[in-house]
C-alpha cells in the first residue's frame, strides 16, 4: 500500500514537472512568434550587376555594415559598361522570380525599353511604406530621365552630366594664348563661347604641345562610346535626334550635320592615334597620362584624374559646363520582375538611398542625384569642381525616352561611324539614319504618351 501511494506520488510529480516544462517551452515559442527579430530576410543573398566605376566602389566598403544590420548579404558582379546591357537582358526575360539579379542599376536610355517590355516592377507601394525616400528630394532633371507614365519604377542612383575637361597648365599658359591668336586670328577668351571656338582651341593645343600630347582625347568607338561623345556636339550645336513635341526625327538637321563635321575634324586633326576605335577607358587613360589638353566627358572622371597615385595631371585639371550644353545621363535603381528576392532587394535600396549613405557615397567620389548633397560644405570642400554640377545638370539634356532606345543608339552610332571613317557622306548618313529613327517611333505607345 505504501509502495502504491509512493508510486502515485512520483507519477504525479513527473506529470507536474513535465507540464511545467512544456508550459515554459510553449511560452518561449509564443514569444518568438510574437516578437519581431528585426531581420526578416536574414540569410538572404542579393545579387546585382554593377558598372565597374566609382559609385560602385563607393558603396562596396559599407556592404558588410548592411549585412550586419539586416542579415542580408549583397554580392556585386562588376563589369565594363559596354557589356552590361547584353548581360542584363536575358536575365530580365527569365520570367517572374527566375532571374539572377535581385536589383539592377539602369542607364537612363534603357528606361523606355525596360518599362515597355514589362521587365521592371512598379515601386509605388514600396515608396508609400518608406516615407524616408521622397522622389522630390532628387534633382528634377534626373527624376525626369526615369519617369515613364504615372507609375514609379526607378529611384535615381547617380548622375553623369558631360562637360568640358581641360588641363589648366596649358589652357592658362600665356604662350599658348599668343599661339592661338596667331594661328586663328581671334582673341583668346576662355571658356569658349561655342563648339566652333572649342574646336579651334583643341586644334591649336594639338599644334602647340609636343608631338606626344594631343589636343583632345576622344572615344570614337562604335556604337555606344561614339554616340555618348557625339551627342555633346549635337546638343551644343542646338540639335537633337527628335522633335520632342511632334516626335519626327531631326538627325538630318543642319545642326546635327555641323556637329558631325566638327567631330570628324577633331578626330582627324586633334585627337590621339586610334581615337576612332577608342572607348571611354582608352580616352581617359590618355588624359590621365598627360597626353591630351581637352576632352568632352563625364564629370565623375574627375575622381580618377585628381588621384595623384594614378594621374600625372592630378593638380592641373578642371571641369566646366560645355558651352551650349552637353549630354545629361544617369543611373537609376530598379527591381526586375525576374528578381528572386524583391522584398529583400527593397531593403537594400532603402538603405543605400538613406541620407547617411547618400553622403558616404558622395564623399567616396560618387555623383549624387539628391539635391541636398550639392549644398553640403564638406562635399564641396573635397570636390570643388562639383560646385558647378548643379548648373551643368540644369543645362545638359538627356536622350529621348522611347521604347526602342537601344536601337536608337545603334542607328545613330552605325551611320555616324560610317560617315566619320568616310564610307558614306555625312549627308547620306543622317538621311538614312533619319528614316530608321522615324520607323522605330512609329506607333510607339511611349512616344504617344509624350505628345
């Protein structure tokens, strides 16, 4: 009887403690379910294709910090610009959630193509949930490059206005001024008042400097490098590729033909050898080595050119707006429909476009798209040439936004290259290009939206 009572007691005690343990475990489990961890995407790895340039480099050192904050690892696949579009498109076409890239950077002239193809997600809902990101805080001219219809698809990442790069030691040399005046019969005045005067200065500089120093570093390679550079000549002349109200092609205008003639003249009489096949990197290396006096290029090149470890002209270089205005370009963040992790990708975009990261990227040499950065004393103190960036962005002009924007660049580049090397005349090149430029906007719904 005692044994029986004792046994019952032991069993009861066991059941009591078991219930208590289970109760504690259940409570802990409930706490875990109720309490947010703050890292809902922990363990996720995001992949992105990025251009191998300064703004990418400015972000990279802080990626471990983002991983610590969110548990999300970010991997940048960096490559040369010329190959990016070709690499991106198959991934964008992969279908919802089936691509390799979780977020992308989009060049402004890909915008129409990517939106009309349905390759990028609208981000309106994300923006509503993220009051810290307000598109009105970005430069208006940059916002306009990434605006298609009523929906939002892009957040401006950075801008690349193009302007006039020059060596201050030669341009400021009184002996060069006398040489220029004797050669041209014109009084020296800088900056040049128009493209013709700039051309005269570049050719004079080519003759004034030693044989291994050229008047201008140029990037004439077919297709993209040539069109990026040539467009500055077109815009400075007051030309354009389309009438942006009627949307008739205008590449056969007097202004565009004159731009091609000036470009061809400099290519033959002032540029470095092989300039007709040079890409951006080639042209900048020429300038970096002190082998050129002028260049029409992107403002972000100044970061490289002011680096005394890699540039022989680090203390003799400046950058100003091109008379008449040049090409305004920029990159925008987007989340592709094919992204395997769109919500985690938005976490990255929120972080990288926070005010703190905008400042860090700017101080690392990136070209800001946010208005406030261009009033920041620390930023302007480190990069004084950026004081004129606001004006440059205001007078420069972006490419037309059409559905077949990539084809537009190909048409301009193919016919311009043929004219520049002498296979066809400039008049024939612009006439044939114009026919094809009209064809690709015929019936384009994106063009119809802009009329």
